[in-house]
C-alpha cells in the first residue's frame, strides 16, 4: 500500500513541476531535479512506468526530461 501512495505522490509532484515549467518558471526544472535526486532506483523505475502511461515527463538519470 505504501508503494502505491509513494508513486501517486511522485506523479502529483511531477504534475506540479510541469505546471510550473509551462508557466515559464525555472522552479519547475529545479523541483524536478530535486525530486529525481531523492528517488531510489526502484522508486524511479516504478514511477517512470506510471508517468509514461500518463504522458508525463519521466526520470532519465537527469532532469532533462522536463519539458520534452
């Protein structure tokens, strides 16, 4: 149960990062990079599967995915 909640929190945070990025704020990129740095490899893999299905930015070992 905690794993699902964790992925949903990551998805929510990525949506907020994309919203900030779309508004032209550099904070979107900075928050995305910070979030990515906090994730374990397992969390990143699980989150990427969900993020990809939702059409959101995925983690690629660096924050370059935001806005792509």
